[in-house]
C-alpha cells in the first residue's frame, strides 16, 4: 500500500486557497497542532485512486474556501523565539489575566477581591464590551423576583444546541456557578456606586420550536445613561472604574501579550508582553487566564477555521477589533488542544450590507413581521426562527448567488416611526445607501429593488391567505401566525439583508475548572481560559435562543478560573 505524508498545509494548498495558504503560513504556522501532526502519515489506498484520477496536484481532501470580507485587527501573537536579550524588564505577580473584555474583567475583579497581586493586560485602549445582556441561573435577584429556572433544562438546552459534541463539564460549571457570579457582578456594580442593577429580561413566548428559558439578565441603567443597546460598553466602563480602586490590581491598556511562557512540558508561568516597543516578561505564580476573546477580526483565521458560508457574505459590527485570535495561537503554541473544525460562530440576521439594522427603527415591528424573500420573490425560511437559524438560511441563499430582502409595509413599521424621532432619517439614509426601497405598490417596489414582481405579489397574497383562512401555522415554513400580521398596503418596503458576524465562539479545550487541556487531554498547569478563547461549549452555531450564554460563560469562567488558581489549582 502506498503511504504518503499529508499535512494541514497540504489541505489548504490543495483547496486552492492561495490567500489562506500564503497568509496562513506566515500568520499561524503552528496552527497545525490543532488539526494533525505536521507530516502525519495516512494510509492512502483509496486516496491514491483519487490522485491517479485527478492528477498529482489534485487535493485528496478538497475543502471549499472563500475570501473573508471582515475587518483586520492588530495581531499581537508572535510565533518566534524571543531571546532573553530582547526582554527589557521582568515583573512578578500572582494572577495574570490577558484581555480585559468581560471575562478578563470579572477574573480581575475576583482576583483583586481575593487580595491576589494581579496584572491584567489589554491590547486595545478599552476592553471590547460589545453586548447588551447575559445569562445566569439562581442569582440573588432572580430568587427575589421569583424566577425559577430548571438547571437540567438549561444544561440540556446548551448540550443539545452543541449537538452533544462537547464534554458537558464546562456547561455544568456555567449552570451551577453563573448565579453566584451574577451576585458578585452586582456587588461590583454596587461598589461602583452609579446605580447599575441586574434585573429580569422579559422574553416573548417562542412559538417556533424552542422553549423559553428564563435565565436572561438585563441591566437597569443609572440616571444619565440612556441607550437602547450595547449596555456592555457602559457596564464595563463601570467595572473598569471599580478595578482602578484596588491597589493589588493593575490593568494595563495598550499592552498586548505576545506569547505564553511554559516550562518544558510543565507549567505555564507567565507571558511576554509588549509595552510600547519593549518586551516585558511577566511571571505569574498562581496562574494565567486567557481572556482574549475570539478571532472575528482575523480574516485568515476565519478562512481557515470557520465554515465559509458563515462569513463570506456577512457584515461585521463591533466597537473594537482586538479579537484577532491571539489567545488561540498562544495556547496552541504551548500545546493546547482546541475545538475541532469548523468552529461555531455567533451569527445574527437583520444586517444590511453595511451594518446591523438600526434597532430602534426596524426591530419594533418591521423585523418581527416582515417576510424574507430573494430577488426571485419567494420565501425560503420561517422568518421568526431563532436568529442564528434565519442567518444560516440567508447565508445559503447568498451562497447560491441570491440577494435577500426583508419585505414589510407601513403598518408593520409605523409604531417604530411614531416612537423613534430619528426613524424617517434612518430610512432615508438606508435609501441613499441603496439598501432600502419603498413604493406604494408591490409591483413598483419589486421593480425598484430588482425583485420578480409577479412572484412577489403571489408570495404576499399567499402569505396573507394564511391569515384570511385563520391558519395557526404557515403551511410553507411552519411560521406561527398568531403573533404576526398580514400585509395591509400603504407603503411597501424592501430592505436588503444579510447576516452579521458578532463573534467566533470556538476555542481552546477546557475542563470544568476552566483549565486548558493539551492534545492528550492532560491539564496544562497554570493555564486557564474563559469566554470566546475557550472551547468545549458550543458546536455548529452560537445558540441565540438560549439567553446570553456567551457573556454568561465569559464572566462565570473568569471568576471560576481565578478561584481555582488561588486555591492552588485544586477544585
Ligand atoms: C454587537 C454585539 C452584540 C452582542 N451582544 C451580546 C449579548 O447581548 N449577550 C451576549 O452574551 N453576547 C453578546 N455578544 C457577544 C459578546 O460580545 C462576546 O461573546 C463576549 O464579549 C465575549 O467576552 P470575552 O471576555 O470572551 O471576550 P471579549 O469581550 O471579546 O474581550 C477580549 C479582549 O481581549 C483583548 N485581547 C485580545 N488579544 C489580546 C492580547 N494579545 N493581549 C491583551 N489583550 C488582548 C481584546 O482587545 C478584547 O478587549 C455581542 C457581540 C456583538 C459584536
């Protein structure tokens, strides 16, 4: 039998991913560790048939690739030997935290409260903090408000959403510890003194296939702050303010970690960071927590590790592009294991080709009631499906060369326009960008937007017939009609839409104590991971229908990691 040597790089090259192979080789040559040993040997009796059929250059295992149109953030990871002579200074601490997003901040505050000498490094001028709400179970405020959440249902929901492709230990940690962490979070906000409060997020019933789990947590804002979304920016500013009150915690912004330091086959003892142009070694006697987030701002990593259709036609939106996968690469370089490929993403419907839709204008009504069609004028999914699933369905249509549109009418958007003073201006802005079309008839709308007019009229007439006939379920895509409305005319709108990528959520394999594991499943002593650099939690997609597990797990694991390292690495 012929035996040949195949490596991950061969796969990339063979797939014709010129850009990926070239950039990937420079950017993350050690990424192979996550896939297969470089030069792993495989039996190719079957494969050699392909090489005969397709020629020597043909890939034996073709993979489809696509260019990633997303943003490129500043990568800090350095894959080289940094000589001692390059190190300008060395510092000592007990706890080292890399990344000051929510996972890193919660870990930092926990360490500070426990009296540990702590250094937190953040690459950007602020931690990322892009979120509105999070998930928790059994928090003080939840008990006070009489909220009962079945932990077994939540555990099952998360496990199910991952198609049982993860070990349940990290899910269990989230379910059993997130309430305590939410209490700690509230205590920290109280310390800030501005009046932030956690409270219950009221969720609408779900009629489209998922139970509603009451673990959603929202924030009551202090006076003087009024925002309809991205509370995280303000909450993290408050937590930053609290962090600055501890003498034993030093949070350093614009100070990226570039490498972990691991003793040969042993403990991770710290990192090398960059302060200005100088390299600094930071030794951490108790442990190092990676809290560097995902890699949504690293197009080469997206191309290499994410399903092409998940990103190729998406929009990106974020207040910060520090999430370039540095922690993933730092972990892989010291021997960590990682979720297998492709990695899950947090994708969301309701974007235009330039950004997220303006929530205040489109969400109250138009996005809930609209139908989504292609330029062929036909629907292709249940539009009230959990956002990640509508997003997936849109991605498939885009992959097949279609344009997708939300179609709605005046009645569907009127309440938003009545309550939002900037509403009409936003519609005009979207019209100027060529994303929004409006007309007084469906045929005129179709002509303006480039949609098949006869098919669109037929689709809308058929959709209205479900209501006229009093059907509880749309017989085409099983959409519940009870909380929807038919088209009544006036002005009709077509908004060009695609998915938006919010984050990647696949990462380094952790155990229930958030310790990073190596490729043999052994603990790498001294190394922990939280949030989007950690893995063993999701597969497929981020399950948007289960409340706030992303920020919930980041905060919970940050806290649990520090607690564990301060107990000397014991549970
Ligand atoms: C618009 C939007 C809305 C969202 N809404 C929600 C929501 O409501 N609920 C929810 O659960 N999730 C939401 N998310 C997802 C959420 O933002 C993330 O999943 C969450 O912030 C992850 O937290 P984290 O601590 O893992 O990482 P991040 O918050 O991404 O923080 C990682 C930090 O590490 C820093 N860093 C990276 N590399 C280095 C390095 N080498 N050295 C030092 N620092 C480094 C980065 O600059 C960054 O500040 C939303 C995302 C977006 C974009």
